[in-house]
């Protein structure tokens, strides 16, 4: 989630014990060496050229990482008057419990300071998180609510989904029913389900 202006590369990941990558990252200690490409690979970037100036950014847990990078980069550009604030970012980050909402404090602080940023964290198990007083429900449960509240539609908004594949599949279906066509939606799936999204596993 590092900005291109930052000198260090920052990772935000969740340990998946049977995963192919995160156990290797989890074992790293200060002073260990890793190899990285000179340039990032991938196209999950903020659309600044289509004419749609609203950006609906949906994430589960660590899926918020690219959005943190977008915000950090735009904030620096805004402070240096390279970005006029004419694009608005609306981030919805979901998790089971509030302790899983990484970067919540940073995003809440920046949303309070930046007129072009809105951030809503939500949890899906409020009965296990009694101190939580914010939004509840899965990310895909509240898409309709917030697209209506923020007056976002396919004509003025690009949509982005990053994180758990079930959220992405459900979220894409909801957005499709509300008029977002495939080219208006970007996705970054963290893993492929070995069963259908509605099957136990």
C-alpha cells in the first residue's frame, strides 16, 4: 500500500497457513532479503482518464491496501497542488471484527482532513464486538445503501473490488443490476474459491 512517493515498500497481508506466499512472508525477520520486480505488475490502478470522477472502492480486510496507496499518493499531490481534488474516493472496508480493519485509524483521520475522501468501515459480526458503534453488515450487503446515499451511479462512478472472492462476485452482481457494465468495474481477487460461493467449504 505504499505510495509511489514513499521510499519503503509496505505490505499488508493476512497469514493463510496453507497458502503459497503468506507463510513465507510471515517467517521473514528484520534484515532478511527479498527480491522484487523493478516495476509493479498489474493494472489495479485508479481510473483518472475516463471522465467518471467518483470512485467506489470496496474491500474486505487486507483488500484495502491498494486504496491506502491511492489516498496517500493523491494526498501528496493535493498538498503540492498537482491534484485539484476533482476526483472523489468512497471507500467501504469490511471485516468480521473491528480489530481486523487495518488502516482504519489512518483512513478515518485522512477522511476528516480531505474533502474528496469518504471512508466507511463495517463489520459483519457485531455480536462478537460489543464496543463497535459503526456500520454493520457485509460489504456487499451495504452497496445499495451507500450508492444511493452518495448518489453514485454507472454514469459518474468507476467501481473497484478488492479482497475476498465471495464479496467480489456478490458485489459485481449487485453493481451489474444497478447499471455498472464490465468495463466500469475493476477487481483484484486474492484467491480462487475451490467451491461455489454459496457452497460450504
